[in-house]
C-alpha cells in the first residue's frame, strides 16, 4: 500500500520547483473536494494528475515534459522499488511575465 499523502507532498514540491510552472491549480474531485495533486492506483500502476498554470512566454511543450519527468522522479523516491508511475499534466497558460 502506498502513502498517497507522502507521494502528493513530494510531487507538489517537484512541480512548484519546475522552471516555467507558476502555480498548482486545484483539481476538483467529488471524493475529496479540492486538492492539488491526485494520486491513484489501479492494476499496480500509480497514477498522478496535476493541474498547473505556466508562463506562456516559454515553450510549453518543454515545460510539460520537464514537469512530468520531475514528478515521476519525485514519486519514485517514496514509492516501492519497481513501481510503475503514470503522470498526467493539465496545463493552463498565462500571459508571459516580464
């Protein structure tokens, strides 16, 4: 069994530390109300979903790719060895910042 709160905590830290990510947005869920990181498991796969606001002045594809890589690496530090992680990122861009 995984500690979902611990996984969510390290994922949130990784997401907020990713260049180009401005903030985490709440995920509205029926089961938990409002949260910033959704961690689920099915068939031995840990799925992680985040919604982020990014700085649109940078290349969004590169931001999302870097974010997904950081999230997966962070999650694997607190999950059992050999865990499979699937990451889903929803992006909401904002105007470029100066």
